[in-house]
């Protein structure tokens, strides 16, 4: 009986891992499709954004056939009628949230977002209601923590903000100065794992612990939606 119980536990863990991997692959597929369309080419050699997205997918052990299928969604003979959708949302304490999605059914996507907002204290805003809180930037992800000296140097090359994650650095760059910073990063030999257009809050809203946890919960629920590929918000956890 104990052997059966152990097998059931292992089987359950594997199913959970497979489900998580499936969601990761879904997100990566959308990133590849977006990069293929925005870069104007299905060839990673000539489409820099697509090359980065494909490299990121390979790091996650995404099968090559899934990568090809993601590109074919945009350029294949049976390409999907997909569209990029950006929704402007209000979260706890008036925090602005930009929800970006890639979907073949706009009505379904908007409905799923509204459903999450209704359950977790958010509301859908009109076009322009939230976007004015942000400036458009290019988000670059490096699979390494960089030094303070490098951050200071890059601030003269279009870097407007940054933050550190687990073993990585997120850079926010002015779009019109992107080529300068990218050239410097390539010369330095830093591995760029992601590069995409995004948004940075102009005046972040500081939240207390309770408000911050509510925001995090809302963001987590929005991220579960398959068609969502990026979320940007104006909330900042208030230091204790």
C-alpha cells in the first residue's frame, strides 16, 4: 500500500510539473509569435527579436516543432487570425495595470480578464485611462546580475531604470537609444535572454503590505490566462 501511495505521489507531482511546463510553453509560444510578427520576418537570422524568443524557448526545453508552430501561427499557410490586444486596468489602491495579450478571440480574452478582475478587486478602464501613467520602454533581460558601475555607465546610453531578479537583471531602455545600449551589451558579452517592448510607471504608487498582497494576487490570476503574455503595473511595495 505504501508503494502504491508513493507512486501516486510521484505521479501527481509529475502531472503538476507537466501542467506547469505546458503553461510555460503556451506563454513562450505567444512570445515567439509576437516576435515573429513585430520583427517582420519568420527567420531568426534576420529577426533579432525572434532569435531572442527562440533562444529563450530552447532554454526551457521547448520542442522544436512547437517553436515552428508558433512561427507558423503568423507566417504559415494555415496561419491563425491572431491579434495583439492591450487592456488598461485598475487594481487595488488605484494602481494602473497594462495587460497585453495575443489571441484569436478578442471577446473571449476580454471576458476572461473581466472575470478575474471581478473576483479579485480590479476593474477594466477605458482606452487611455491607465496608459498615461506609463512611458514606453524596451525591456531587456540579462541572465546575470550586473555591477553598480555598469548600471551607472549604461544610464548614459539610454537606461532609465532597472531591477534585480533571481540571478538576472531587468533593464528598461529608451526605445530611441536601444541600439547604443544593445551594442554595449553585446561587446561586453552579456547573454540577453529577452527583449520586448514594454511599459514603465512614471510615478509608482507605494502600497502597504495588505494592498501589495492584493495586487500580487490579482497579477497572479491574470497571468494564469493563457492569452496573456505581459503585465505591467504602477505599484511598489512600501518599505517597512
